[in-house]
C-alpha cells in the first residue's frame, strides 16, 4: 500500500526523516517556510563569501546511527576539529573545560578554598526536592560556584531569573558532570575509549563540515531531491486538516496539498497547535500559547586577522557587556573564511523577539559589537572592515516552571490525530542538540516505513538514545557552565 508523507520544516529533523523516507521510496513532500535556507538553526549563512553558523554546532553524538548518517551524507567533507573554548569571567579568561592549576591561580587560593567549602556544605545540607536551576545547581556544585560559573551567564541567555527556570533544564544540561569529575578531568585528562562514557561537554575534538553545518543539510537536501523527495521553499503552513485518517496541508492561507497519510512537524508547538483542524479545545490551545521561547541575534564582524584568538567559542560572563557568546568561525573551519589574512567573528546577543535588542538597527548592533570586542580585549576596532546581522527567532524553547504541564496537556490531546508526529527541538519543545532531533525523526520514519507504531519518539533521551521506559536522559552530558550549543 502506497503512503504519502508531509514534513513541516527542513531542519535536521525534517531532512533526516525526508532522506530516510526517500530511501524507502515513500512519497514525501517537505514544506519549508524560509525562502532560501534549509537547516533551520543548523543552517550556515553566507555573506560575501564568509560562512557562519547560527549558534555553532559540533558534530558529535553517542549514537552510532546518527554518526553513520552524517558520514553517509558528507563523508570526507567532514573535518576533525580540535575543541578550544574559554570562559570570560571577572576580566579574566579561563580555559574550558577547566585546567585545574590555571583555575586555582586565577580564582585565587582563598576563593578556591571557599568554593570547595561551599560544595562540601551543599553535599552535607542539600536543598530538598530542588524545583529550579538555582537550587539544583547549588546542590551539585555549591552556592559559590553557582554564582561564579552559572548564574550570570544563564540569566543572560534566558532573560529570566534562575529561580524561574525549571530544574529539568539543569538536570538535562548538567547531568553527568560533578565537581569531582570536573576536577579529575582537569587534573588527569583521562582517555575514555567507550563513547557512551564520555561527558559530551568535555570532548576535545569533534567533526565539522568544511563550510559549516548548513553544508550537511544542503547536501542532504540535494540527495533527497535526487531520490524524488519534493521540497517546497517559501511555504508557510497555515493549517493542517485531519479528516477520515488523512491529512491536508494548507499553505500561505490559500494553497492546499491533500491526501497525506502522515504529517511530521518540526515547527514550534506554539505555532502549529492552533493550525490543527478540527480545532483543539481552548485549554489545549492556551497551553500551546503559554509555551515560551528565547530568541537571539548574531552580529558578524569581518576583520583583519591581527592578534586573533584561536578559540572556537568564548562564553562571556561579564554583566558589563551584553554579548553572551563569541564564535570564531575560522577556528571552526578555515574554509569558512575565504581570505587567510582575514578573520570572522560572531557575537551572540540573547533577546526576545520584538524587544529593544531585537529591534536595534543593524548598524547600531555592529557598532555595539565592535565596542564590546574592544572592551573585552579581543580586538582592535580599527581592524573591522565589515559587519552583518542575523536574527533567529525561537532559537531555544524555555523550560519555565509550567512548561512540562503544558506539554503534557498537548500530548494527550494529540493522541486522537493518527499519523501526526511532532519531531525536533521546537516540534517537541525540547532544548536538545541536533542528534536528538535527528533520532526523533529516525524513529518516526521507522514507524512509517514499518506501518506500525514501533517507537514512541518522546522516549528519546538527550543522548539520542531510545528508552522503552521513557527514561529521560540528557544532552551535552554535564557542564561546569551552562552553555548553549545550538
């Protein structure tokens, strides 16, 4: 029996599903809202021959299936890159992952002693049943380390107090790394041969496409098209209609594509739920509307490569500047910068769509970025020759105190709509990495190919592993600083 599948969104989840369904000779159409780019937040944009990420994306997964997929798509075009990153705190740069004696020297003996005592206190007198990030992290690392390496950066990223962020977020992003394991890694740099035992945030190398993550998804798109998958760009889905076990997709409020057996959606839940017909109840739509997102923009500075730094990225904890993270695209891959005498940096500013930062003029943002790079001590502003701004809406689903309740209401209501799968980061409101998004798509595709519900995509943990019990795992392993890896 022939099957017909609609996929909403041409990001990592959508294109992974499209590729696997195309290989299985299943008729598939992908609808992408963007007029030019595929890859979603994992796209790579190009300005005057300079390539840059929207957030920075390492290609490393504990899932062999995901790693094999990447290899199948790009092969030798994937580079092995050394990992180099630092934290900027209190006018000082710290290697990240931490180097024990460097951290000890830069924090000072007394501050280091106080951090250890704070950690001991947290172990002896933990906060019972922690409900928010502040309490959860303080239990794991002590109040003092929390204030130094977590609070400022986390609140800069999310725009809300750590006390208003669910402990679920910290449990996912930090699980696997304790103060003991961080110190052990800093002192001895142990070699781990079992990939499943690796704490992702402590890896010292990763794979990366020559011209950025978008190269992966552009190549995947091309392979999909060769297999007969259809891709409709500039197609904004404005309704998905369910009737008699088949689906109709409405585009741009007027065009319709009919007779789909399945719909896979990686669109933001808040956007897609009101578009489902027959309409869901008020309570369900209200739950979707209560889901929040954090947006950000990247200010790209193209400059002469003088006194440049070699980090892939730097986390900025200083509250005196607005920038949250700085990418060095040339260190991600030298192929991203067309002129060896030039450098290209991306300054990430976290904001909410429509706020003052989001609405600033591009020229003002470029001026701000130049000023802050100089203030941090990373660059002479005279070296900048050009700039460019990219805005990314709904970059990160927010784990506020009520998000889980809202998701549960929506999941229960959607059970009656057969053939509908929510996949990917925004499709499931999960702050994950692309390997998790890909695995949810892989399992949805396996179900469609088999014609049977073999897997529940909600049971994929953050290490892109499937658990029959639905046990929630984590992505990124653990962190000594809560960072955003796109």
